[in-house]
C-alpha cells in the first residue's frame, strides 16, 4: 500500500473504534511518506480519545511544526491542555486557533471555559456572549464526544457558585439557562 492508502486505512480504523490499530496504521503511513501534518494531527486525536495526553501533546506539537497555520492543531492541543488542567496554555492555543480562523465557535467556547476555570470571568463572559446564540441555533454542533469540555465547564460553574455565585459570568438568566441546557444534553 502507498502512503495515502495507509492514511485512509488508519482513518477508517479510527472511525471504527480500533484505536490501537489506527495508531499503528498512522505510524506506517508516516514511515511510507504520508503528509506529516495529517498523520501527527490524526494520531494526536487518537491519543486524546484514549486519554494519553503526553503522547497527544507530542503529536500536536509535531503537527504544528509541520503546519503552524492549522487552527485545528492549536484547537486540539488546547483540548489536551484542558485535560491536563493547564488552562493558561489552553487559552493561548484557543486564541491562536481563533487568530487563524476567526469564526471557530468551538475554540471560542473552549477558551471561555478555560478562562472560567482560571477565574477570569470577564474574559469568559465576553466569549460566552458571542457563542451562546450559536449554541441556541445549533446545539448539536457543540457536542463533545469525550466529555472534556462539559466536565471543565461544570467545574467552572461549581467554582463560581462557591466563590461569587454565577453572577461572576456576565450572562443573562436566559443565557445561563441555554448554557446549562447544553451542558445537560446527551
């Protein structure tokens, strides 16, 4: 098989939930000349899925080295930083993703969550106010299959309840209801 065929095979294995096999296939694809950016990004996503954050970070760093204009690589590295509770790094990566793709709503939402986890509620509110109307229109597009973002947002909301109440986020009651409705969605 050539590099492209191996890359397609690896992607299909990942979609089929065969994570270990997909990692092996991505590595073979890389060894046979597949685009390093695509391989490292894809392998990083597999490592996120199986919660091997150090390996995920290593792969996203390599993806960014191969293509430093990829909003997706910065986004996924930011997700990995959230998993490791390195929220300053996550904010930085989500900000870079937004610089590269200004309409990247999920990156804006994740940055809002990261800001909230840092106790930077004014910054979090600014991002949330932009994203919540989009969530109302298309909640399904904000699905988080790994639960990472929802978990961190619930932690941020618990932190606010304990410190200064939900008023720490400058959101209306309707906006808070929308946020909570999305967080409870399956």
